[in-house]
C-alpha cells in the first residue's frame, strides 16, 4: 500500500490545499493529512476545529478518488510523523520560488534524517497560487469576501470567528 503524508497547519484549509489533496490522492492508496499542532503559529482555529474541517472537506474527495484520506494531528518532527503513519512519500505544495527555497532545505534535512522517505512537490494550480491561509484570515478579519479561496463551510467558520459578513 502506498501511503502519502501531506502536512500543514491548515488554519484554515483553503481551495489551494484541497487542490493539492485531490491531486495527491491519485498518487497513493492512503493520504494522511498531517495537521501540525505548531503552537508557535498561534492558530485561529483549534486543532479539533481544523481536523473537523479537513475531514468534512475530504470526505467527498475520498469517495471520488477511491483513496482513503485521513486527518492525523502531529507535533513531532515531520519525518518522524511520516514514519509513524507508514508514509513512503511526503507531499508538498509549491506556490512560488520562495516556497521552493524553504522546501529545498527541508528535503535535505529530512533526507539526512531518513533517506527512505521521498518528498514529492506538486505545483499549485494557477488559480490557487496566491492563496495562503494567513492572507485568507486577514481578508476575512477585515470583512472581505473569501469565497474564491475557501469552501462555504470554511467561509462560514471564518465569518463566525471574526463576526464579519
């Protein structure tokens, strides 16, 4: 069984994340969405809320692709999380050159820690290259329209959190 790990904070999950999940799901038999606890980032949504959003958004993707997609919180090293879930591959999405520079360093470190786990990069679809959770949260906080960037349930969660609409 081919198992992939797609890690991130997913605060919140965006259309860009969903695009990468959809495309990664056809490459593996099981796709684990690693939800980073990462207290340093000070997430807007709790871990439980982020996991619930991912599970809700991925249920239909799992049916469409025939790939098991599960959310898995983690707080340890990414490479250790990959080992814990039995992943042979880590999936990373790239939006721009700046993403590549950071990811290039991470791949080198991860390979030094465990050379048996590969990293695969998927380029963001052109429609989603500008989407970043941080920017989506800022737009929502200031009362802007985020419908192009997130699904309706995620938009509703943002509006409720910020009291905007």
